[in-house]
């Protein structure tokens, strides 16, 4: 059994940064209309947390911070919502993670060998 590509795709989409979501092959296909956006409340919470962390909730400072990335609060809200990966292949880090997880499956349910570097003896 291999690590499902759907799982790796989900990881890519969920872990994407705001900057990554702005670039192809990510696609943003939603609006800020409340009725069409069940994710909007979460995005508002994330935006408020971001604002509090980088600007101590100062509207002017946060607007300036967003402007550094050519964003405003509406575009930032869209980028904090769901993003869809439309690339033909997964990013190389996701392929590597899949290979590592596949290899790690051989240890699942078994005790790991004791690493020698944790032994208090001199090598």
C-alpha cells in the first residue's frame, strides 16, 4: 500500500502559505459573499490573529504590512480561504514526504532501534 496521492494533495493545499497561494498552480475559486462562503468565519479569525501578531491590532500598521505584499484585507481573506492545487505533479517536497512516509511504514507498530548517539559511552 502506498501513501495516497489525495492525502499528499490535501497536505499541499492545507500547508500553502499566503505567498504560495498567490502563484500558479494554486487556484482560488471562492468569493467573500457570506452565503457562498462557509469558510469565511475561519478566514476572518485567521486574519484577526495575523493582524494582532504583526501589528498589535493597529489598522494602519496592518494595512501597510499587507501593502508590502500588494494585498489588502479582502485579498488576504481570499488567500486565507481554501486553495486548490492544479499542478500536474505535486511539489517536490510533497513527493519526498510521501517517499519518507512510505519508508517509515516499515517501522509502524514496531519498536524503533535505539540510536547509538544517545548512549553515554565513548565511541
